[in-house]
């Protein structure tokens, strides 16, 4: 490869949001919800038994059960709010709502002429109580000044936002309705690879649409959520077709039960190209249950930094990582955090949370995200050859360590998005992080002439493929270091020097 200092060529490879919707039952006069404290909810039975072993799978009953609870959500975002939202970040869910600024940016239009009095968007949602509570994605209602919900029977309602959680990309909205059809919520932990599922929503401004597929993976972290300071991604992956317009709807099993809220697709085109991603229903129940009960999510924190996957041999040796141990390795710790107080140390490998095996950071994050401050968690970990279990009392705040990590990446003054495997393959690199929304006030904007679209492959010589790896690499830098990478369409390697970096 050639080595140069500058250059920019454009290629569009996007991860875009999408999702699906669902529905069920009605007729009860008593107000109840399918989300809340276990043991205090009415039993909402499904209408049929699963097909016999070896027989064909019947999707008709599941669709009939689920579709009535799917709603169409239409929003209006006034220009002022839309402009503010775009100034914060490139919206990874932009194409889902007609936000085409990323295309203009890649092809030379910085978006200054992209002005209109309002933006209209379309998504989906799931009815979880017969008096009008509806769960959807945060990015569906973010910045909306008007929200209209259309039921399956075509009745329209004005809706208001009750609460949101950007970290999980979930939101709760409310309409003034009665005896609405409620979606029964299934147990996402029981979802198995290869299991049949349905995706139901309102894609591409069509009426309610049902597609089928299988569960192709669990606990996927694709690095798409940049809305919160401590994002949680543990997606259920499916090959059921979903498209722009279905975001905030549902993934449903063959009993017509909700097992996930569809939130994203991985696509080089902006439309369905193979895989969709859903937020597990068990995580949704905790988040939405908190919003209903407390008005906000009550989240506990361990106070650790997890070692990124696919570390090079030198980094593994430094942390003492043993590939024979299936667990999540602690790369660093907040000395005032919950894990440190319980005696865990850098270099320990967490293997179980409350007896549930965790092999990836996404699996661990999902388990912890279901808990609140003050909860005691049994953590099983390996230190050397010894396995131990200790009780950890989760704390309320991220703590100083997580705050330093967030501040370090924020100080760079840009938005960062990990590449998908498909994008990496097209660029013929192992992976990297694409940079956009470079601010003149940030370190990158003030110290370098890096351009939007640049792909970071190394920081201070450390390979980076995800935003977590970027945070980890930054935490290991001194005052001065180099950022290395490429521009799409070029084989040249570019280096940008960072000086006076403070954490």
C-alpha cells in the first residue's frame, strides 16, 4: 500500500434501522398491561397449540393473534428540532424516516441546503395495555412534535410520549383508548436458534405486513445505537424481512407472543438485505416496566470496562486472556464501582451472571441491564485457574471510570460507527470505525484535516473495530498518539497525529 497524508473518496455503505409490529387479544374491561411485575399480571392465553412434531408450521394463527395489536405510528418533527437532532449526530436510523443527509454528505453536499418546514416519519408500535400504552423505538419518536397512532381497525389517536430510554432505543407512548387488543409477551430467553418467527409492521408506508423467518443469532452487538451514553445492544437476529417503516414493531413466535421489538437492519442499500435485529422482550419488559412505574429507567452498573473481542495477541497477553476460558474479560475498572467493591480485578474473566452463562459483552450487558441499583448479583468469574462466585451490589451511576471513557471519546469531537462484516469485506479490511460529523471544536477537527467518511483502523497501533474497542484503545494512550486508517475507495493509508490528549 502507498502511504499519504490526505485524501477523500466516497462510498455509501450504511447500517439503517427497520423493524416490525404485532398484536393480540381484546375485549377485557379491566385495565391491565402485558408489561410489569411478574406474578401480578393477568394470564393472557394464546389461542392455539403449536404444530405437532414433524408437521408443517402454521403461521396463520400466530398472525391472526398478533396483527390486531400492531399500530402505525406517524410523527412530525418541526424544522428547528430536526436541525438540532441532525447537528448532534448522523442518525443511524435516518433512512428509515427519509433523513438522507448521510447520502448528501458522502457525495459532497454538507447539508446546508437541506431545509424544509417539517419532516414526517413513519414507524410501528405494539399495544401492551388495553388502556393505550404502546411500546416503540426511541428513534421513532425522538424529537417529534406530533404523534399519531393508527390502530389496525384504522382508528386514529393522538399520542404523547410517557418516557424514553435512548440506551436501549425503547420508548413508551400513550393514547386515550379502551379495551384495546394487548400483545402477550413471551420469554425471549427461551428463543432458540432456528426457531420460526414472524415480523409484523408497517413498512414502506404499506398497510400492516407479515413476514416469516428464523432466529439466526442471539446477543448480537452491531454498534448501531449511538443515542445514549451507555448503549445496550444484545439483539436477536432474524432473516425475517423488515424494511423502513416497521421500526418499533415486533418479532413474534409461532404462538403469537412477543419475543422482540425490531429495531434495525444491516443493509448496504437501505432496504432489507438479509438480517434484522430485535431488542429482546425480557429487556423490553424491564425498561418499559421501569418507565411505567418510576417515569425513568432504573439501571444498575458494574463499573467495569469489558475487553473487546478479537484483540490481538499482544493485548491478550497484557490482560492475561486465556482463549480456553469462555467468558467476558475485565479490561479496566472504576475503583469506586460495584465490581471493585466486591473484589473483582482487571484480568478476571466473568463467566456467569446469576448462574446464566455469559460469553460475550453483549450477553453480560443484557443481563445487567435487566437489573436496578441496589440489586445483588451473583457473579461467577475465573482468576487464573480458580473459579469464584461473589455477590455484587449494583450501583446507581456509571461512575468516574465510565465517565472518563465517555469524556475521552466525546473530546475527539465526532460521531463513530463500527463497520459491518459486509462493509469490511467490500473495503477489503478486517474492520474499522467510520468517522462522521467532525466538529471544528473537537480534537480531530482542530488538530487534523481528517474528513467525514474516514475509516479508523488503529489508534496508537491498537486495532479497533467497534466503538468499545475505540474507547479501550483511547484509555491506553498517553498525551500524543496517531490515528491510522483509510478512506473508502482508496488503498492509501493515512495517519493523523493527536497531541495534548487528556483523559
